[in-house]
C-alpha cells in the first residue's frame, strides 16, 4: 500500500494543507494527452470524484462549506491549487474542485472532491475570456502613423510583430485598368484602409503576460510558427482608435470607503463588506458616472469599464469644452450575490488625439437595509485625475482583435499545427509538435510489472474519411475557388480506404485565398463577398511569405500616406511585403516553402505546387501510425513501483514483451499503484531515450576478421616507426537513370524536381533566385549536392557497382536528359552529375613511435566520447512593474529571472530601442530625462552566457505634467 498525500492551497494564507483521506478510499487518476478516439483534442489528468472524511482538519480546510450561513465560507466558484504526492514524491500538480458534502443527522460525514491536471488549470485561467478582453493595447504597443504603416509594407526587409497585409475591405482592387486600379497613381492603396496583423509569437507573449504563465517549446521559435500572423479585423471598415487609462491621483471617500484604490495601477477594488448600515443589507444598486471636459468640442469618444480584466461596459459620448457629468453604468444585486465585488479600471477611447482634463469617476452605491423597517442609504466615492491628458497615437490593438474566445484561439492553434500542451507546475506550459513530443520520451519496459500474461487486444476505431477543414469563407476569391473545384480552399478530404464513419478536424479560422495580378508577383486579399459587399470574416491566420526580405512586384503599384477620404495620389513601388498562405523558410538545412493549406496546393504567389501543407507536415506521421493494418489497442494492467509511477510520462514508449507501444490512456489507482494502460502499437523509429545533460557520440571501428575478447598483455619491443599509409576509399557508383528537372519560368524562385526511374517525383526544392543566381542560371553540367539543393540519392535504378577499396573516388556517372514539364516547366537539356551514393574513406595511419616495454590492451571495437551540449535554452521571461512616475521618468522593477545555466544580465529597451544593458543582480531600473505627459513603453529581457535572450516583456507608463510631481 502506497502513502498518498493530497495538498490544497489556502487562498488566504497561501499555505498548502494536507487533506485527511479515508484509509480504504480508492483514488484513481485518468491521464491522456492525445486520444485516438478524438484526435482533434488535447487532454489532461483528472480523477473520478472521490470522498474524504468530514474530519476536523478537512472542515478547517473547506471552512465548514456545508453550512451555507457561513459568510466567509469556502468558495466553489474557483478551483483551488493542489498537488499529489506518492510516498513523499511529487506525482501531479493541478487543481482540486469541491463537488459536494454529505450531511447525516446534522453532522458532516464526508466531502466529494475532484482533482484536475495542469492543462485543465490553463482552461480555468482563460476563464471564458475573449481576445478583446485581454487589453492587448497595453502589451503590444504600436505607434500608428502613415509613415510607419508604409514602412512596414514597403521599406522594412525584416518584419516586425505588427504588420499590415495588403487586404482590401471595401474596394475591388485591380491592376492595369478598372475603378480601383492600384497600378495608377490616382487610385492607390491608402494607408488607413488596411487592418493590422499581429504575429502568433506576439499573441502567445500576450497570453503569458495576461495570465502570468510561460509557454516553452522549440516549435514556438520555429519559423513555420513565428512567420504566422493573426489578422486583426472585427469590423467592415478600419477606423483608428486610441485609448488612455484614467490615471487617478486623488481620492474623496466617505468614512467607510466603498473600495480600495491603487494609485499606481489605477485599479478600484470594490468590496461588498465595506458597506455599513443599520440591520442587514437586502439589496443594492451600483452606479458609475464620469465628469470630464475636453480641449475641443464635437469629437466622438467612449468610456470603457473593465471588471477583473473583462470589458463590461462601453458608453459613447461627444466631447464638450464644458465640464459635463454622464452616467456610465448601473447594476443591482441581492445582498447574498456579492455581484459588485471585483477590480475595476476605466479608459477613455477616441479616434482622435484629443485632450481631456478635470476628470473624475463617481462611484455611488444605494443600499437597502432591513432593521425594524426598510431604510435606503447612498454612499459615494470620487476618484479624480487632475491635469490634462492627451490621447496618444498608440494603436490599441485590442480594439481590432476578432470576436473569439481565448480558449478557442489557443486550441485552434494547437489543432492547426497538431501541437500538444502539458505542464508540470501550472506555470510553465510546454507546447510541442506531437511527433517531437513523442520523440523526446523514454523507453520503459513494464513486462515484469504486469499482473498476468493476459492482454486484451482491440481494433483501432477506423474512419472512412478524415476531413481537415477551415471555416467557410464568403470572400469573392474563395467563392470562385469553391465554384470551380467543389471544395473549400485549403480543405483536405482524405479517403482512408477503411470502413467507418467520417471524422472532421475543423479549425476555428477562415482561410482567406489571395489573388495575384496577371504579369506580376503582386498578390492581394479581398475581404468582400461575390457581390462586392463588405463583410467581416471569421478570424484569419496568414503567413508572411518572406520574413526577412521584400518581394519584387514585377511592375509598379501605388501607395498613399494620405487618408482615403482625401483621395490623394500615391507613390509607385516595385517591391512589398507579401502575405498569403505560404512562407519561405529553412527546415533541416533546406530552403523550402510551407503552406497553411492542409493539402498540397498551388501557390497563388509563385504558381508552384506547395507540397508542405499542414497535413504532410504535422498530421501524416501521426495518422499513418494509427491507420494501418498492424495497429492494435492493447489493454493491460500493471502494478508499478513508486519509482516508475512518479516518473512515467505520457510520451514514453512502453515495451511489453518485446513490442513497443505509445500510451493512449492510463488510469492509476494511487494507493495500490495498479495502472490500467490502453496502449497503441507504435511503428515509429524508437527513441534513444530521455534527454541527458551531455551528448554521447559513439564511433565504431571497422570489424576485424576474428572477434577477440579484451586481452591485456605486456610486451617489450624496440622502438619502431610506422609509415603513413595512403587513404583507402570505397565508392559505390551512383545510379545512372535519375532525372533532374529545372523550372526557370518564375521571376522570384527557381524550382528543382528530382524523379525516380519511373518519373515519379522524389524531391522538389524551390530556392530564392536572388540569393542563388548561379544555381538558377545553370544550363550545363553541375553537381546535384550543391548549396541549398543538397538532394541525397534515394536508391539505385539499375546495376550498382562498387569500386575497389584501395582506389580513389570513382568518376561520377554522367546522364544527359531533356526535361519538358508542360506550361509550368522550362525546357532544358542538361548534363547532370549525380553524387555517388556512398563514399567511405578510412583515415590514413599516422606516424607513430612505439615506446619500449608498453602495456597494451586490445579494446572493444566501440569508443565513446562525451561532449558538453550547446546551451540553447532561453531564460524564463520576467514581467516588469512600474512605480515612482514623475514628469521626468519612472522606475521599473521585477523578480529575478531564472535560467537552466544562469542569467548574466538584462537588456532594457525604451519604446522598442535598446536603452541599456545591466548585470544580473539588478532587480529595478530608473528611466530619467524623459518628456512630461508622454506615454513610454519599457521592455526587459534576461540573457545568459550562451547569448540566449528571453522574450521581451513590456510595461507602459505616462509621465506626469510639470508641477504635478507625485511619487506613485
């Protein structure tokens, strides 16, 4: 019997207290990360509800929850942090939910509780919030000016986290002729017609900041992820909006304040218990009003109220130069609801950089009390911001995010790239591509722990079709594709050839098809219907085609930095930042093109078929392991020792009688260690094992004629000299019937296609023409394994001969071919040198003098060398806070950063520009010499000795006006 301990965190003392358990209670934990019965979902640990005694200790932990008259009882509205130990070893971290209490004859008998793992905790953190609730404008700052928008599209080679894709929302752009001919200076693209897009990388940083968590994993730095952007469009027409937090600096409160006010964060925390009065409170009504005046009249503005970070009210007004008071919000509740309690913040928003002053928020509470009669009392607090504040030109990105839940966005990205997410501490969440996750697992043989030789084998549920889909698009270009092909753009309908039902993996995003103008490489998106009516699409994910370079147009198009309402003329440009469904990046040393479409699909930009779609990149290997004749689901029961039970991971390979499996589900009885496994046969290449702190390289010496056991002998010889022998080379001649095609018809990339003996394509490569002019221009003899091509021969077609071992490298086989690939392939007659299949060279013997009387040991034929690994782990990001705001500067401070090796220092940025570098032992920094009444964004990132830099985290502060100094 194992000793199980469950510890729950007290929300007041923040201490963990151990729950008393029944001695005979069975506690089972179900664990799964990816279940083949529903391959579109990612799972977590959870337990069945189990009971615990109503002991004195447990009553204290749960604060006698069964007594509903207790005003300060245990809340079941939120789960409590918890962890489980087995034999004093940490087993799982997660949350505990109090489900029920059993009372008999007025006495508490037991409680019912459920344990939920860390991924379920992440869902709780997201708390049904929408993306628009995250206040992204406070995290992702962008100064919106015509010049900045133009530069991001036309001048900046390296993309930033905020970009402006060329997508029209209200004009049907044409090129060469037409009403909105962007090939004419008189009808250009206007800067204020474009909606912004934010990189997925930045969105994940924003989630980290808001929910105080960290996302880790190599895929999050992969260009196939960082080159992807979320288009920020939630309206038919773009309208610039800017907002400013009302910055309180004085209070007027009654003797019993309704709230506590933090003058640093400008947060107003309302508490029901702060309301005094005669008798018991029956009900109450909360009112918020605003009093303010503006520097100019007639400007539209709105006041936004957030509660616990979620937008609860938006009220629109028109500015006045007189001081005006307006009601913002009111709500009523009964005394037992505590509906008013929470943290409130207030913002003023406008589409103009207007100045507001003499601003006050009035918080009024009208309460009804019952004594011997009903009495109504009113309490009022006033929170003031003195002095004038001008709304800046900062673009509040939170105002443009699509209407989408945070959980829906996050799980949509997991589905798109077939990612899994897991955590061991509810703070650090690892996001990995599923195949990479399994590759990192260990191999564990549980044969000796199984209860019997009996194992139940079941078939894997099969599907006749597996469909990979986006949301239906109403775009004119998508509708045309659907009409012509009878399938949505980017959708893959995969016929498995098996019996069964259909299964769909459907992303919550819309896949916007782009269009390229004839005779150019200028492609644009059209967010309008077939009848040219405007519409707001579902959330759209886009790829930046080349994150590090502009794309040539092959002509000239026109762009204007004047507003569309002014109908000014534009300036001509010959290159731009191309967006669409493909990105050009390097994988495994090859420059290649990757797509957000599920199937192989023709690129709208290059007109080449892009085979690296979402299915082939992220789903093919996983599904091929499931949908195969040898696939079996094996159910077996094992009694695991504590050492195995507390270390086994869901990505570990399980060995059972010399056969290898992956874990589909496992259910563990914590007290007995009995674990019921549901295992799936694994056809993947077995992993070496878990990652180790050092790297081991094994070199095997060529075998000798007779295998000798290690023998030690002592021999006395006179010194001799061994002469260096010539190197011995063994060469396998290359096959002679490979065919190599070159497509030189595209102005931006040239494509190479390598086929087998039957003309079936083995490898395709598209390389950047500008960066590889020599390769793309070749029309004579050349070597296949050159530069970015590096195509390895995949087998012979005819007779393969082996050159004599002692000779030099055999001459490569020469093949003359004529390629003719139709309209999309250039015709080229070329002499090809195919690289030899295998060349093994035995290193020459060095000159050695043998010393007399030497003890020699004949060693085994394998030698092992150990080298320290390169440190590629980034330090954990730190979140800065601000205080000490004056007219000349402000201070930021943070908790020390951590790193797997050690933090060396911090980089400090101000408004995106490197400002200073400081040593690791600093935990604060003061900016001085700044301008008054100016919004600044400070950023900090830790770095280590290997040069790894953490993700920058931001905090914004507005300096005070001169003469209004106040230490905050």
